[in-house]
C-alpha cells in the first residue's frame, strides 16, 4: 500500500553541498512502510491507488528511535550554517563567509557539523578571526566540542573561565583560550 503526503513541510537533507540550513519538501511517497520519494508534487510519482494525506502545512520530521537524541539542540541547529559537507579549512571558511553575508543582522554566526578531521584536529580562533567581526561558534559534528573565534571567546569570557568538570578549555602557552 502506498501513501502520498502532500501540502506539508517535510524535512529533507540538503540537496546540494554547503546549503545553509536544510531543505523542506512539500510531498512524500511512502511505499511498504518505507519513504520512497521526497520532493515537490511535480517531482514525485505514486501509484494511482495510493491514499492521499493532506498535511495542511504541518511539518514532518524523521522519527526518533535513539535514546541519546539532542532534540532541543537539533531544533536549534536548523538555523545554523551547515559545515557537514566541508572537508577542509578553506571550505569551512568559505561556508562561514557565505553564511555571514546572507545573514547580516544576526548577532552571532552559529555553525554545526564541523568534523575535526577536516582541520587536522587543529581549531584555533585565529583561523576564523578575519571572517567576520561577530562571534563565531562552531559545534562539532558529535556535539562534544566547540570551536570559536576570538570575539566568541571574549563574549564568553573564556580566557579567565576555569575548566568545567568533565571539560577542557584549550589554552595557548600563556594560558589564554585558543579557540
């Protein structure tokens, strides 16, 4: 049995690398309990006998089956610059610069999906400082690390903050937070 869900906002992964945010499609076809197609009504095709569900502009997101889901953080992440496709420092910098240009009124540049391997494990504020004067906060893909520019470190007063239990603020040879 097939079902067509239409007139909705169906969460979908970005169609192109370095898309800022995520894509939302208007229609989805489910066949044999599996998502078969996502796209516009013009893009999808479904069996003539498929049942049709009008979503009335409601949002459809993937089901949560993992007990370790960061639901609040996930919701917030949808407004952040997406770095998941970036495989080098140059790509990260370009994505952040593009996002900053497209969002001139946000007080902070928030990013997600940084893979530490894309910067060879190095994350210094100086690698970001020339991109934008606003604070830049970058969440690692696993959500267990954050990389910041100097404006963000200053905003958090990280240079004088003690390490929190279970966490470490990486510091340079003078004890100043490094990023």
